[in-house]
C-alpha cells in the first residue's frame, strides 16, 4: 500500500473539520469526507486526540460527540515510554530552531516512521517549512 493511501491528521485539521464555526471548516470537512470516501487510512497520535478533544469540547458537546463517533474510523498510533523519551530529545533539537510544539514533533516522527512520504493533513505551516513534510493541499482562508 502506498503512502498516499495513508494520511496523518493534525489537531488543526481535525478541529477545523468538526467545528462549523472555524474559518477553514468547509475546506477541511470536505477534504476529510473525500479521504474517508477514498478509503484513505487516517492516523493520529494520542497527543493529537487529547488536543482535539480538549479544543472541540469548547465548541460544545454535540461537536465533541461527532468527533468521538468518527474516531472509530481513525488509526490512533500507540507509543511507549521509550518513544516519548526519544521525542523529548527530538523536541529539544527542533525547538532550538523553530516554534514547533511537542505534539507536532511526535506527529512528524510517527508519520515519518510509517512512511517518509506520508502526507500530513494540517493547517500548521511548520510541517512544511520546518520538517519539510508533504502537507495535504486544500483551499483554506487566509
């Protein structure tokens, strides 16, 4: 299976896809539906899950419930203590030269470990500019 059959989802993309009040909702929601219709395997980390649920809870319980129902179609990547310690070192390295978050570093490394070509669905420019990662293209507001 090629990397194009797999996409790693970032918090920014998921929040916009589920929050109808987000400026980028239309683009992200339609992109998410298209990925699901194309049977693309969608991945995320438990860190992205935690961030997304915290942010969507602020949008109201129905929005959170929609995301939690959708969760069954996602592949939540498990990690262990050894991986987390490695990510602390990675984060130190990346944080010296950019403003990436710890969660971004974990997402980048999980996607890279899966396949160097796995695109990331995100609204965060850092994935392209800092990590050089392929980012899904969709029309979003400026």
